[in-house]
C-alpha cells in the first residue's frame, strides 16, 4: 500500500483549475461541506434527497489553486436507480456533456454510519479517480460511542481522510489542504469466490487485448462492472462488441452453473472488505460494527431517536400527531399571520397616501397610489404569512420528521398508487410546486414519479396563500376565527383530495403498473439548526419580495394602465354624472377602460361561476403569478375608488355592487373563486419545470388542460348548486 | 425481562430455523441468511447491507401495518412487507433485544 504523503504528483502541480466532485450517501452532509468550502448557501436539511441537481461553486485551495466544487445528489451506489442518483453517477464518471469530468472526488462519509457509507467508497475506489474522504458527522459518531480513527481509516484506504464536523465548519480548512493530496486508492483485493476471480481475469484479459492502453487492474475493474450488470453509458461501446459479449456470456454461464450470482458475490465481497476496514478503523480496534447488542454506540442511539420515535411513530399517537402537525401548520399560518397582515395592509395604504398626497390629481398620482401601492403593496402585506409557512417547513425538514411522515403515509399513498417517497415532493409543493416537482427525482419508478408530478400542483402553494387569506378575511370576517381557519384548512384539504383522486384515476389508467419497491432510510433526529431555519425563511421571504418588486410590479403597472386608460370622453362623463352621481362615473370609467372591455368580453364564460369582469381580469393576470390576482383587486378597486382610498381593500370589495344593486361579492362567490384557485394550474413556471422533468410537452400540456377543466367544472358546480340551494 | 424471539409458526416455504424478514417479531434480532426477489430488488437490498449474515432488528411497524422499520449495520431503514418478504433471516434463539421488554 502506498503512503499518502507522496507529494510528487499532487494535483496542484499538474492542473491550473481543479474540478472536484462531492460524492456520498444521501444525507451524509455533502451540501454542508459544499457550503463550507465555497461559502455558498445551498439548501441543507435532515432527510435523504435534499439535493437533486448538481451545483457548482469556487473554492480557493492553499497555495492559490482554484477549485470548481460540484455538489451532487446523494447516492447509495454508482449503479443508479433514480434520476438524482443518475446525475451523480454521470458527473462522477464524466459522462455529462455539461460538466467537466472531475479531477478528484471528495467522498463525504457519515462516520456514524460507516459501513453502508463505505460501500459507495468501495465503488469509487474501483473508478480509479484521486480520492479524499471527508469523515463527516464526527460529533454524532462520538456521541454514540463510535470512535472512528481517521488515521487508521486512511491507512486502510490509502487515501487522505479528514475528520469533519461540517455544520460547525470544523475540518474544512484541513479538507482544502487534503484535496491537493488526493490519491488514487490502491485497488483492494476483494475477497471474491475463486471462480469469480478466474472469470474476471479471463474477461479482464480479453478487454486488455481490445484496449491495450489500460493496465490489467483497470481492465479487471471494467470486467467486474460488466459482469455484475452495470450498463452505464461509458460501457456501451465495450459490451456491445461481439467478443466481449461472448466472453461475458460464457463467464456468466459458468458462474451460474456453479451457483454463483456475480452481482451478489461482488456486493458481498465489498461488504466483507468493508467489515474488515470498519473494524480496524474503530478505536479500540476490532470492535465489531455489525453487532448492535454489543456495540455501546448503537445502544446510545436507541435511547434518543428511538425514544422520540416511540411516540412520533406510535401505532395510535403517531397518526394523531401527524394529523395535528399538518393541521396546525396551516391553521397557525392563518391565525398568527392574519392580524399582522391586516395591520400591514392598513399601514401600506396609509404610507401610500402620505407619500403621494402632495402630488396633483392625475395619471402619475393614480399610477403610484393605485398601481404600485394598490398592486404591489397588497401583495407585500402577505410576507408574514409566507415567512411563517417557510419557518414551519424548515423546522420539519431539519428535524428528521419528514422521513417518518413518509413512513407513516406510505400505506395510504400506496392505496392510491403512490409511494411513501411521494410525500416529501408533495409537502414541498405546499411551499411551491417547482421544488416539489424536482424533489420527485428521488422516486425510482418513472410511473410513480410522473403520477407525483401530475398531482403536485394541487397542493396549495405559498402563492395561493395571499388569495385565500384575502378572500377568507374579507368575506368571512363576521365568522369566528375558528370558522375562518376551518375554511383555510378546507382549501388545503380540497387540494389534497383532488390530488389523491386524480392519482387514483391515473394509476388505474394512464400510468398502470405494479407496486414498486419502497426502501427509505430514516435518519436520526436532530435539533433543527436555527441558522438553517432562519436562512430558509430569509431566502424564501426575500424571493417573495423580489417577485413582488419585479414580476408583480411590472404586471401591476400594466394592469393599472389597462384599468385607467382610455379615459372617458368628457361628454360621457358629464352624462354619467348627471345620470347617477360620482359612483356612476366610476362604473362607466372602469367599463370604458381596456381592462373593462377585456373583462366584459370574458364575462359570459365566467358568469356561471359567479365571477364578474374584475375577477376575470384578475384570473387572466393570475397566469403571470397567482398573487397578481390580489394586486388586480387592489388596483381595480383603488382606481375606481371615488373617496380616493380611505378604505382598505376588503371594505371596498364588500361594498361593490352590480348596477341592479346586488352585491358583486357574496360568500358563495368567494367560495367558488377559492375552489378555482385550489384546483387551477395557473403557474407557467410549473408548466416549464414539468416539461423539463418529464422530458417533453406532452405531460405539461395534459396537466394544464385537465387541471383547469377540473377547476372550471368544480367551481361551476359549487356556484350553481349553491345558488339553487339559496345561498346567494 | 428479555424478549425471547421464537419463529413464526407458518413457514413451510423456507428452510427450518429461518423465517422471512417481514415475519420477524418486533424487537427481535436475526441474521440475514439470503436475499431473493428480482435482480433489481436483490441488488438494492444487498447494497443497503442485507448480506454476509448481517444482524437485523425489527424496530416497529408503521401505524397502518406497513412498512416496517428495521435497524441494520447501525442505521435505520424502512421496507414494505412486499420487499421484506424476500429477505430470509435466522432468528438467534433466545436473542436479547433492547426493546419491548415484557
Ligand atoms: N451533527 C452533525 N450534523 C451535520 C453535520 N454535517 C451535516 N449535518 C446535518 O446533516 C443533515 C444533512 O446535511 P446535508 O448537507 O443536507 O446532506 P447532503 O449529503 O447534502 O444530503 P442530500 O442532498 O439529501 O444527499 C443536515 O441537517 C445538516 O445540518 C455534522 O458534521 N454533524
Ligand atoms: Mg445535499
């Protein structure tokens, strides 16, 4: 075994800029290490499958070498099963056109779960790239009484091993230094059955003749991959060749006669080697890792996470707590945030008037007051709610509860043809369908993944929250807070119900197929890191504000212009004033505007749902971003407001009347509109991401059609049935 | 008191002294004997560490009865019964387990 201090051919001396990939099992802390190395702030959380894309950042290594660091999705094996594992495998093997092949690989190993983490290390060793092991979670391992010695592990593996506590940034500087000393590990002598060794030698020798530039060791490693059924793209050229296929076939048949399954024999040999490596890396050496009853560490683990789990995943209480967690998530958002939000809304109106009261009456004042403040301001008022939602989600994500929730819900989800692993994508969709749809990458079966993507937008995302809150807060204000929160919960429940029902239908029609395997790791609980939670809240609230300042601002100004122009000709204004006073002028003006004309053109289609032309304009605007509906209301009511906006939006909406004196808004209209917002797919970014993730336009167009048809049909039914039953 | 794990009664399909992983009593520990199922499932289970006689402990069933949580090689994972069925284990007679003392 070579020493690991050979500085002659270090990476720094051979290359200008290094490309370094971060590999490792899911949830081993790769992204935390990545953030430490690059100073970036990619999302970190305590469940497997947080990172589903490759991300790059720069890091300056000691001596001035610059490294491009690539953070990868976690994988248990280089033989990939799910799309996220596939990405990791392809980057590591240099098979992706968009990413340079890495010069070195940093394997992030969870020291508290050494054996299974070493399996991926054993595969990376065979890959023959320079390696560094970042032995992460040293604190957790120590707490469990597992003393892993980095020196001994380094000696066993023949590559640098750096102890790291990534979230405390311990060991990051040492890791930077070690990257420069990355080494190709010596190939271990896997304890394979003798017959399999012989076959590997035979096939390897044959490959050696075809590719003479490779040494026998590399040819044997390739032979091993081929024999165990690895069909990654870099092997296509090789195994399609006639002589190779014949050799493999022969070897496979001989081993089969002997009762040896090469794949199984190979994995078992790797694990036998791992058992030896792990045992001699523990202090005191020789303590067997595989004996849960004898290793003090496992007993220690049992005390904390298992004690918590005894309650959280309890036969009865588990479900009660799950329901309570989910319900309180949505109810508290509404409850806690509503008063803050009302205050903010009034504050914004007040500030707007204070800022503009000196301006002369006219288009400029109207644009600032009605367009910008009425439009963007009403949306900004929802920041507290968005922040609260992300606060709760971040706590759930970083505690480790999400994997338990997936465990609890798997049976129910399986009943409608989904998968426990659909739970996290669906829960993420309550924040936004875009990360939700991307999180579906962790689902191995394409059918299950498609089903999850197709229903994810039914989960009420944070962009719908302002619409729900506005409508509920305005039209159910006289009801108790409990009723209001109940309606809020009802909106979320309706989305879930629609998702479950459509999943059930799809899995019995379009996406028919058998049940798929469910193998899910349950990480230990952790106290959520406050900094992590705060960062999630800050980032997402910031994104919401940015969106309000860009997309929504632009649309608000456009909408304002559409609602303000063209002005009524003086003659018509006079006529209206004489006919019905200032209110009639306003009504005539709105109808005369562009928005009014568009809205009126749509009215025949919307009338059966109970919507008037203003709502129609809002619904069109909502296709830019759902929050635009709220700003549309803010604008149309502000532009039309004769008393020049001393009332807030809710009051203006409640006071709105049709020409015949009927109120425009009734609780039934509000409910019908809520139903529309729950069910309709209005978000073009979601459509775009669905296109990317499903690899074509077929599914996103299908989603757009079926969801909006469903929304129309259900809103129609609600309004029509409601009116006939006498609810106005 | 220590929990003594006995074999489930109906196991005609497997050799004497072994049972399927989904039949392993909650709190009981056993050694992996073999892994079956189609190649894809077998590979996944083996890669997750169900090999070489590793010790597995059944921790709990999900409230709805499925999946089941296991601990093996120092970590926890859950499998549906449908997958656990393919793992044959040999419960160590009189094996002690830290859980569910009765
Ligand atoms: N106690 C402890 N926790 C850590 C350490 N490093 C990371 N964590 C936590 O472990 C969890 C997983 O970290 P991530 O960086 O998201 O893991 P990952 O490998 O990127 O996970 P995936 O992207 O899902 O593959 C987070 O909750 C981190 O805060 C460590 O050294 N000690
Ligand atoms: Mg990550």
